[in-house]
C-alpha cells in the first residue's frame, strides 16, 4: 500500500519545485493531527485533568514528536538581570481545585498568541495538536501509531463522556488508506459474485462459470504480479485493477465459450470446434482487448506518476488476461467431456432473439425516428455539458455523513480549517527578514489574510515578536502588538537572547539560517479548486502591492496550493489522454477497414455515449475531478469493443453478399447482437460493484461507466447499423475489397479440407 500523498504533478512543475524547496527550508507540512473538543464540561476539574493526562500520555507514544494543548502552553516573563525572556508553563501541573483551574484559564485567555490555534476566539472550543513523525507516517507502521493514539483518546472519552473530533491531513490520509485497503477486497469479492452469477444464468453450466472465473483470477494474479515486479505501490487507482481485470476479462470467456458451443452444435466435433473458435474470433478478441488497453494506456502519456503507473499496470493487465483467456481456456475446454444438448440450449434463448429481431425492425423501417431521437438527445446533451463544473476538494469523495467529513467541517467552523497554506517571503538580503520594515509588511499581509474567512489566524515571526513584547510588559494583553522603532532599542537585548528549546524551534521553523527567507503559515478550509484559484488570483496583486516585486519574492505554497495545481493538471491531462485514445482507436479502425468514411461513421456511436454521460454529470451536479474524468477514457476504450465486433462481422457479410451494404448490416446485427447484449450486461453489473465504495468518486466511476456502456450498447446496436444503411451510397465499397491488416475469418465458412476430393475434369 502507498501511504504517501499521491504525487500528481511532474517533477518539472514549478509549483511542486517551490513546495519541495519550502520543505527543505522549513520542514514538511501536513504532519499535524488535531483533536478537538467543544464541550463546557471539559473545564470541570476532573475532566480538565483527564485532558491534561491525555496530553502527557500522547507525548509518550512512539511516533509523536510533540503535543501542544491548552494544558502545556507557556508564557514569557522578563529576567531583568540577564536581560532575556524566560518561558514558563501556565499550567505546570493538574489543578487541585475548580477555583485554581478557573484562575489559570483566565491567564490562558490573556495570551492572544494562542487564540485561533489552541482555543477558538469564543473560548468554546479547544484542540490538541499532535506533530507526528514523518517517516513513520509514510510507512505501514502508521496503523500502529494511529491505533495507539485512538487507544489513549478512548480512555479520555470513557473517563469524561466528552465527544472528541479528529482531523488533519495525517488523519484523513490514514482513514483513506484503510478504506482503500478494505475496499480492494470488497470489490474483488463482489466482482467475482456478480460475474459468476451472470455467467451461471447465461450458460446454465457450473463448469463454464467456474473455469471462466479461474481464467480471470489468473489474469488478476498476473496484473498484481506485474505491478509488484515494477515496484509500484497500491494507490486508490491501481487498487481498482483486480476487479477491473475480472470485469473486462469475462467478456473474453463469453465470446470463446459462446463460439465453441455454436461450432460444436454444428458438427459435434470437440477438437474442430475449439480450433475454429480460436481461428475465427481470436483476432476480434485481440483487437477488442487492444482498444480497451489503449483506453487505459493513454494515461501513460501524462506526466503524472500516479496516472502513468495506473496506465502501465492496466495495459499489461488487460493484455495478460487476453493471453490467459486465449490459451488456457481452450486447453481447459479440451479436457472436458463432449457437450450435451443442455449445454448449448442457451443458444436458443428466445428473449434475446426477440430483442435482436426488434432491433432489426427498428433499424430497417424506423431509421428516421432513430435519427430524430438522436438529434433531440444530442441537443439536450449539449446543454447539459454546458452545466458541467470542474472542481476538486481533498474530502470531496467522502460521504457527507462520514465522520471524517463531519469532523473536518467541525474544525472549519471553529478554526477555519486544517489544510496547510504557506506563504514564503524572500528578501534577497542576509538578515532582511528580521528588519522592521519587512516585519511591518508581514503584519499587513497577515491582516490581509484575516479578511478571508477561509483562512485561520496566520502565524509568523511577527506573532512571535508580539508575544515577546507582551512578555516584556508583564503579560499585558494590550501590549500584544509589533514594536516600533523606539521600543526596538530597549527590546532588542531581550529579543536577541533566546532561551529555551521552544524558542529555538520556533525560529528554525519560520526563518532560514541567514534570516533572509521567512514564512507565514495558516490553515484553511477545504474550499475546492475553483474557490482556491479565485483566492490566489485576488491575493497576488494585493501581496505585490505590499511586497514590491523588485525587492521581495513572495510565493504561495503548501499542500492546499499543490492540490489545486494537481487537480487542474489532472483534468487537462486526462482530456488529452482521451483525445489520444480517440485518435489511436480511429487509426486502428482505419487500418482494419481501409476506409476513412467508415472510421467517421463508427466513431459517432461511441462518442455519443460520452456526450450523454457528460451531460448527466452536468444535470446532476457531478463535477469533473480526477476521480470522475477517468470515466471517459475507460468507457470509450471498452465501448469500442462492440463496434469492432459488429464491423468485423459486417466486413465478412459484405464479402459474402457481394458488397450488399443493406443485407450485410442486417445480418451483422443478427449475428453479433446476442453476444453484445451478453457482454454489455456483464460490464454493466461488473462496473456496478464500484457503487459499493465509500468514496464518492469511485461510486460515480462505477455508476457512470456502467451507464455509459449501456448507452454504448444501444448506440452500437441501433445507431451504428442505421448510419451504415443511411450512408450506404456514400460509404466507399471499394475499400472493403482490399485485404485488411488483420485477417478476419468468415464465421460462416465451414469447409473441412479432409473431405475435399480432387476430380478430373471431363472434356466435353
């Protein structure tokens, strides 16, 4: 499992480079987990002492570097003899009485430095911030760490009965990782159950179902093995591969078994039936698996590591399940006993043939209605597409009733959020960051950030200096402000003499060694990429007016900014990959049918489902984001399979019927309709298993891909033959006389070479 936050941006991206530089200077952001409480009973003596004890216990947990809470904050007092400020704990030990506790809390609330960080402005909510070990956080041992944290908090909850809220990037990521891990097993189980049931209903044969599942499970092992050999960790994307391989691999088994049963029913020769099955449909299955793998493989063309890994694993996984299907399944079938009449009875299933005959009637006599309906649908779909929105939230895929989402909203309401937002200021001069003129500019920037409700109270060296000034004046909260030139002269000795590890740590976290670069840090709400982009565009000119660009370099960074850029980058690249998939598949169709006009006609039925899916997203408010944009490339790569099967049979019929386009189209529909309906049903319910996910994006992926493939089936069974018949005079028939790059065997050909006789021609 991958425990790190997925790297979406390429190494060459300037936003990522700025973020990496920031981490080198000031350390990793996003390693703080917060525990929040909003309950008046916390300030009762026993409950408060339990909170005090919790803080102490958590500090001892392996993997927690620091704990900051209302119980261990410190103030500053002046040492006149040594001319330095000395930190002292406000609450050095658990208070012994309620009166003592109330007195200590008054002192706490007179320290504005902690307001907005440790306790809310209305003093109703408080939090405990846990700084976690980064190496432990990015390893599988994080489970142990999180379990230890929960165990300690559970003790506090049992002692007090107070509700505790959790959040922070480590907590969100830990929960997501656990869910991904459990969902992989769930999806595999559901995919096996659903596809097994459908196969059993289709073939009414336990053996056909059992051996088909063996084939696809071998394909799953191959795909996971390939991922391991390449050294790729399991992410939220590659975790979808095992159930995807099952769903995509089953149609191969259906085509092979179906053709084997058809051939065996003709002549009763098992070996001949197997040989002809592979000979006749092997190329078609190869092409359909190739187009499907291309739909996934185009992700390799992006610069995103997570997408490239997904594309490579998917491409090799789909091709491997094809190899396993085309080799092992016929071998297994060859060892089985000869088929009985009940095994081939499914070929005479009446309801399917009635559906196909109804489709033939629609295509033959109701083409005008088909085109009018299609035109109306396109107009409605185009309007729906205009309603689509692009956005991305870190917690967007979580259900609205999920505790992780609810707790995130709790911290946004009380502390404006938990997502790191960083501003770095480069002064280009040694010591420039601590000059009074720079400090005043930083203070102005902080006031600017406070104007946005999406940001928490900013923290910088300016806040530290205000805190120091308050300490110099005996803790008077009215003195919590930035010093002026006059005050600087007598405050200077106290500011340059640092005492205590806390002060040293604070300075290192907010100043580089040359005191040339400093940072302003804030937490922000999960506002989404659209609002985030608006905020950044508004801030830039205002910040440039505070920090002249000829003297200062101000950069926005942090996890929230990287997430914004990553979301936009993914959406752009995934649309690019979809375009590449369309072009590549069009080239394959051109090679296969030697006709650009045929490529044009064949792409329409496959682009229409994508248009309809996009409109559904627009009408129902499903945003374009990294998790939903995958729908289009996946669905297009799979839906083209039906087109290839139909047109392959269409080409055979053209040769058989002396290039009679009308008769070829009708016969191709009758011949391939049943298999297309079967495979579409498998794919529909197969992708439907993803709706069992706890992630909204995965649910949308399963639902929309299933819907798209269902629309694609109808489009290929109705619109495609209708277009072929309508354009029969426009489509060039000469191109079909030429040999295709891939030889497609006529499925109706049933000549046994051993039975041929050579006779002498008698002269008349």
